[in-house]
């Protein structure tokens, strides 16, 4: 993969196809006759067949590896939805939820149905019921619509963003491109350092996936990092600024109430959410209820104009196994259920965020309570991490919990990288986090019997049994790493058709023995009789 240059502060992004793959588009007709070009990644196999898989990479994998045909990053990528026709607002709400409730099918719903391989009525009905969301701000036409809901593929979010210590606009744009290359369905820009607005603008204009933010971070930056100086007016203006830019969903920690804060006093790790800690500090300093809670109706009025989705933040999520499922966490979750109903009354799409650090025996209960108390709003969880003792390996501790909670119905998983608790993730960490969480999400889809989920497993297993090494690499979630590991001991091209690997060698390969047995069985008539 080649890094390319353009005359802009975000001048370095990865381009070129993924191994043995090419970008294809399925042409689908929209409600008003629009030509909806739905992306897929076509994996070509050496036996002459191919497998089409869900693709989130946008135009970047369709460009040449040298990047000579890369679009101008200062202008932005193709505006996929710019010419699509949308209905009039319903009751003041220009949202997918309002239109779905009215029985109207939008271009986004048709696009999503084609992507998911399902009937468009399933999409419309799930959105109408609030069980699924399509985060698609009218001002982010560059994004290719996707859906988050338990009836659909489990999605993965990748967090990026600078800090006051490190990173730049260029690095964050490359992280976005890199994350979507490996399968991130959405990206959250959690920048807290310099140039927050400029960083977000560069990401949005070049992002093929929905972008989420936590507006309280930028609001805090505007008051020089002093939580007590925050006001509703500063926060409101920040939300409008981000809506105007095109942010698709926003984490809002409106469930952290003044009465909840004392419930955290006995915790091992206190309040670990940045947004939760900021709002708790504000409540205590002003001896008032959170302005996010008291002005929630006004937030709904703003978001429904743009069709920005609420991601109701879990500001009191447990940051350690000892604090899992405590009174503070569950009190906030009940409040999030109340706020879910308020948002829906305004026609605003809403999903609910979840923990955190949770031992395995409590994971399913978290999903059950969220669905019960929040009326089946899509659940969006950070992990959860199933143990606290593995800094440097928390992508693994959390993927265990992520697979379990996704099987229990969580709709989207927020990745955790190896740098969790240790530092700001770099480009390599982003890839590890995305791949790890794609594994967890896919494992959950298999366990749930999601239609079509097993096709890629079957194709890879068949290639493995037939010693089609190139196809095994191509079908892997990370073809580059699979090939590199094989090359470490058997780099020569003849080894890519050999009927063994370096683990067993030519004499001890169970699959070669099984092939011989299969041939022997087929050539020898059976003498077994049933008594």
C-alpha cells in the first residue's frame, strides 16, 4: 500500500486494492428513480469463482496503489447522496425515523437493504420501531448509508482523534481511511487537542462512513478546559456547529444526573468516562441538574433538523470489574431509557451506549437490561473488557466481552486497541483494533445465525482443505498478515500450492491425510451393513 501526497494538511492516505480484491458496485433503483451505487468488495479466487463481501472502504481501494488518481483531499470525496430526493419533514422532523413511521421508504433505506441483502420493508419497519438507526446527516453527503440494529450485521466503530499531547490533521485523516479499509463501519472523532474543527472537517469531507463525535470535548476546549465554566449556550452552539459540518451521530451524556454522582463514591475507579466526569464536576460545582438533561428537548429540536442520531452516552459506565453493574451504572441506564422515549417523540433516531468493564457472567445481563429499559434501542458498547489485568492486550480482553454481548443483541461494538489505558492509538493500533473487533462481530453473527454470515467461513475452509493458499490469504480478514506469516517459513512461490505448511510438514498434515482417506473411500465400495 502506497502513501500519497496532495497539497493539504491531510496529505497522506493509503490507496490501492486489498489483496486479490476489486471494488464493484451493485446498481439499485431508488424511490425516485435514483441510481444507487451500492459498494461491495469482490474477492477473486483461483478456482475461477468469487465472493462478494460488505465493503466500507469508500473510493480509496478503487484508486491506484501509487495514488496518482486520488481525489483532491482539500475538496473531499464523491458526494454519494447529494442528488438523492427526500420527502418533506414529518411533524418538523426530517429524519429517517419520522419517514419510516409515516410508511415512507427513503433512498437510504433502499441502499441499506441492498447492502445488508434483505428486504427494504425489514429496514423501514426496524427503523420505525426504533430498533435500528441509519446515521446520515443531510450535511454529510459523502457517507454511504449503513444501518445499526440487532436484526442486521453487527457493526464496528473505530475511535480516532488527536490529543493535547500528540497527532495531527494528516494523521487523523489517514487513521480514518485506514480504519475503513479494514472494515470500520463508523468512525468517531474524539479529538481533544488543537484544531478540533479543522480536524473534523477534513475527516468528514473525506469519509465514506458515518462520523460520530462527543460535543462536550470541543465545548470544554472553548472554555480552556474548565468544566465549571461550561454553559448550555456554549454547548448548544457547539452542537449546531458540528451538525452544520455533517456529524452523523453525537454522544450526549444527558443521563448523568446530580443524584447519580454520590453513587460513584464507593467505586474502585470512580467515573472513567471523560464526558461523564465533566458533567459530574459541573453538577457538583453549580449544585444544579445537568444542562444536558434540562435542555434535552432543545437538543432534540436541533438534531431532528439535520437527522443527527443520538448516541446516549454511558457517563457512569464501570471502569473496573469491581464496579460492574453497580447502582450508579444502572441508575444512569434507567435515565437513558427515559431519554430514549423523549428523543423518539421528536422523531430523532437514538441508540444507547454501554460498558465498559464487565466480567463474563454479567455480560448478557447488561444487554438484557439495556433492551428492556431502553425499549430495544440499538445497544452500542465499548467492549466490554472482561478482566482488568492485561494492559497492552485489552483488545483481547474486550473482544471476549464484545463477542458475548453482540451475541446477546448488541448492535454495534466500539473497538478497543492495544493502547487502551496506555496511550493514544497510532495507525498500527487502529488496524489491530478494527480486525480484532471484526472477528468478535462476525463470531456473534455466526452464533446468531445471521443470513449469509457463514459464506466466507465456508469459502475459506474449502480453500484450506484444498491447499489453495492464495485464496486463504485473500479470504482472510487481514490478507497481508496471513500472507506474511506464511512467508516467514515458506516464502517461495511453489510453497503457495504445497499440500502442507511449516507446522506439520509434508508427512504429518492432517488435511492431506484426510484428502487421501476421502479419495480412498470414494474408490472403495462400502462393506458396512446396518443391523
